[in-house]
């Protein structure tokens, strides 16, 4: 029918409990309310991640940068320790 419009709700609802949604999950972009998400530390700010993504072990993409910083720091410490061992000979 040419005169019909698709239904759009007044509010966006949580995909898990159907309460009014607060915002999207940082991993899967599903709309979630504040009760259905956990706050996870990203690179600089906290990100809301839904519990189903947390159960799968998913993290926000910027949280992975912390692991790269940790790996780089450990490698630099190992190179420094190796350099000190060589200089003491």
C-alpha cells in the first residue's frame, strides 16, 4: 500500500529486558539498558558492554591496546636487561 509508513517506536528498548535503552553495547552495538551492561575500562574511558558479549569474552576494541602497551613494556625490559648483562661482561 502506498500510503502506509513503517512503524517506528517512540523510544528505543533494550534487546534483553525491553526497558528503555540507555545506549549501544561497545562490542556488538545492541541497544541495552543500564541494568543489562557492565562497564569495562577501554583505552581512556569506560565502555558499556552487554553481558552476552562479556560471556563470550569479547572486549571493546580499544581495550586491546593496553595489551600491546604491556607487551611492549615487557620487551623493552627484556632488551634492557640483556643489554646490562652484555655490558657487565
